[in-house]
C-alpha cells in the first residue's frame, strides 16, 4: 500500500506568490494541509524580472505555508508560465525488424524520437504528453504494452520554453535553499483539478486568467490537443482603467475588484461611482458605464484571441464539455457572459479545483487552481513511478537545465 506523501506546489505569479501543501493519502485522496501567500514583487507577465525581490516573496509565501500546514518545506514542485511557452503536436514512429511484443523499451524509444525535433536552440522541452498510439496502423490504442506488432507510432503534444527564463524561475527558489523536484506548465497543472476525465474525453478548454498572463489548454478525446500562454491578464485591465479613467493604479485595482463588471446591459443612465479622497488623490466620480466598457473591451480582446487560437487546433463543435474559466481574473462580474458572446454556442463555466479535500475556502478559490493542480500533478507522478525512478527523473531534470 502506498505511503502518505507530502507535496508542495509553488506558483510565482505576477500579482501573488502561492504555495500549497498537500498530503497524498494511502487511499489516493489528496488533502490540502495549508496555503501560504505573499504579494508578488519582481515578476512581470509570469516571468522573473527582479531576482532578489522575487526570492524574498517566495520565502515569505513558503514560510506562511509552513506555519499554516505545520509542515517543514524542503522542496517544491514549480509551476511555469510566460509568453515564451509554446507547443505543437508531433508524430513519431518505430519500426521493429520483425513482429514482436511491445515492451517499455519500445514505448520509451518512440517517445524519445518524438522529442528529436527542431526547436529554437535557446528552448528546452518541458513536457511530451502522449495523445494516442498506433500499432501496425491500428488506431485508438490506449496502451500498446504487451501487444504484438512490427511498427509502433505515437502522437505527442510537445511543450517547450526558453531555457534561461525557466532557469531564472528555478534559481529564484533554490536561492533560499529550497529544492525544485520538477516543473509543470501552469495550464497543465490547472487542468489536473479543474477537469475530470469525462470532460477531457468530451472535449474541454481550461482558461486560467492570472494577473500578467492567461494560460490555456485544450483537451480532445481525453488527450491534450493544444496549449499556450497569452500575455494578457488582470493587470492589463487595471492599467486600462488607470489610463482611461485617469486615476492612480492602486485606485484602479481597487475599483476593478470592488465595482468592476464586464456587463454593459441594465446600467441605469447616469450611474456614477464616487471615489473618495486619498493621499495624492483628490477624489472624483466615475461613470459606471465607462468602467464596464473598459473592462468589457479588454476581456473581449482576450477571448477573441483565444477563440482564434483554439479554432486553429480544434473544431469548436467538438468541445462538448465547454470552456472552464479559472484564475484570479475569473472573479470579475460578467466575465462568463462576455466569454459566451465571443465563443458563440460553446457553454462557459466558472471553475475551481475539485477532486481534493481540505479547507473549502482554499480549493473553491479559483486563484489557487494552478497551485493546487501542481500538487495533483506531483501525486500522479509519484503514484506512477517507483522511488528510484523518481530519483532518476529529478537527476535528469536538473541536468536538462544545467543546475546540478
């Protein structure tokens, strides 16, 4: 029977650093033990721009998580994002000299060949995710292990990113003497706890809108079909409000959170919001229609870009389970309605983590979907690999990033 295991997920976001401590129990349940948070500094659009400030924020978030979970943290699984993250699908094949039983060796070989592709020299592969196998042309093979065949083919979804940007994020953690067990792309992490297997098979999209970027991932027939990152997030809405309404950035953020909505209907004519005097700000009145119009315009732009990207990879009528919105920006009132108006005919839902237990306030918070998802991903890796294989995986991981 499996041992209980502690996993720590870490997300260094543009607006917040989050650490989640979770326990993988013997019965397979993942239970949240504590969440640590710290306002983020030194991060822009999901990437490190001020190493020392970012490291301090990571330290504060992990210290908070230790106190709340009563667990000492020595290592983490790290979420990775940024507009440098790219993906594509690739098919590889392996021909055997004669018909033979397919073993782990052949399966590993066909995956290795899938990664022997040309990517920018400054990039490194983060994930090679199996989509489907073919044995002697037979389609729909879920697991070829033990089958007889002379040719094994496989489709993989390959995710890669700029090595030095990923290294900077890892080193930001190692700077405070915390080890990084592995990295996982944020969209893949969110999907671990936002979607169930039935939704993945039916066709679904997870859109995680954070402060600096939006991560998205598309599932079709149970496999990852497409993924990516768009450099638009909640901070862009705040900046739009700052410029459009001519108010300080701090007041714009507060206004977005407390009064903001993306809905343009049913606003009483002349409805205004009064901003009180503050240090360096004399106060003023804001038209609610203008506030909502600015928010609506930026979200509509984001969803239009997303729809174009998704449509290029998956026919929209195949997305039977619809679109799941999560992340901190999904709190904005009316965001679901705007998404539905852009993704015409596709149902849109507000989503948060499930398939975990613990404090309801934690897993029902869409801001924590990625961080909780990282721990779910870690649990899956540990459950599928013996201890020695995990040690080898970590060694290979740090060698890949030249961090040994």
